């Protein structure tokens, strides 16, 4: 891994699981880390834990609720105002909901949390990322997707899953969107000092999925002891955020061992990537 001294890393969903472990490891490499998360109590607990281990670490936070696009816009503005340079945006936050729910913006919750919010935050921070990258050391956008994207389906006429909803299908579709928008973003950044890559972190024994009731939530808790630890799951996050080996590499998908892999067939269809991009911009009111 590269020395991260002087590099500012913004990590969404960094109060638990692989997000927090990514923050821990990147702080250990000298990075200035900014936690972006919703829950003040969890933010406070994560900061206390990380600073108790490394009292001189440069750690800060910005509150943001991905279930509110207004909150995302406010967080993007705050991050851009507070940080003249941002060298890495690690879009780690994500959720799975077994029951269909609607946000205050009128969007299905998994779709907004996992796709719309990260798309919007990336858009808002791109000017800062462009300003921060150089030809020899580019800024990086790293999107945490999942291997389950290969099971996802894109219905551009029903991205909100109104016709039929299951938690896993909505989650798989959102992870497919993460991969597709990564590829589309990398093309739009061609020739600029910013790269965009995505990854599968592995199946992690963290708090992910515990928000759900019933058999699904119980099953997540029961299998947790047999899954990867957050420290193991953060490997690809940290590698793509810092490693010299991927300097200048863009538009790629990596597995949980930080090895480049071929993404699923649907994810590689450029025409659908572009259609998804255009629809997403329309939903967010972006030009």
C-alpha cells in the first residue's frame, strides 16, 4: 500500500463493518479520513474508538442521511467547503431492506440509499476530486458493489421496483447499478486526473442486514460467525483507495482479494450503462 500522508479520504458508512475498518487501516497509513454517516451516536462511538487507538490521527465527520437527498446535497456542499482537496471518495454505504419502503423523496429506499445517494454525492464532489488529482497521482472514486450484481436485473421502466419487490432482488439490482455507473463514470473521466473502480468486498460478518426483522435478520445473525471479518473484508477497499499498483487503472471491477475480475454480462453493456446514467441524472435533476 502507498503512504497516504497528505491524502484526504472520504468514506461513507464508516461507523461499522468494513467502512470503519477501512477508516482504521487508512488512518494507520497516514490519511486524513472523513466519516460520512447518519447516526450521531454511532459516529461518536466510531471516532472515540479509532482515536483511542491512534490519538494523533486526523479524523473528522460529516453527518448525512442517504434516505434524504437534501441531506446528501448538504453533506456534499459541506465536504467541498471544508476540504480544498479530496483524493479518495470511498462509496461504502449500503443497505438491504426486506420490506419495500419509500423515502421522503418518494423513491424506493434501497434504490435511493445504494444508488441515487452515492451517485449524487460523487457528482457533487467531482470538482474537488478533479482539482485534487494530478497526472502522476490521480484522485480515486471507489464504489463498493457486490458479486450479487451478476444476479441483478435492470428494468429502466421500473427502477423503483413498484411492480414486484423482494429485498434481495432490489439489493442485487442496486449493486448492478453501482458497477454500471462505475464503468460509465470512468468513460466520462477519460483524460482527467480521476479514476473510478468498483469491487466485491466478500461476505462479511458485520452489522449488515441486522436492520431487518423476521427470518432474514435472524439468519444474518446466525451465519455471522462463519463469515469474513470486517478487517478481511476491508482489503479491497483499502487496496483500491491507496495502492500504487492501481495508479491510473480505471473502469475495472475487483474481487475481495483485490484481483481484477470480469463483471457480469449485463453490467458490461455500454448502451444500458448510458441509459441508466441518463435516467439517474433525470431523477436527481442533474444536467
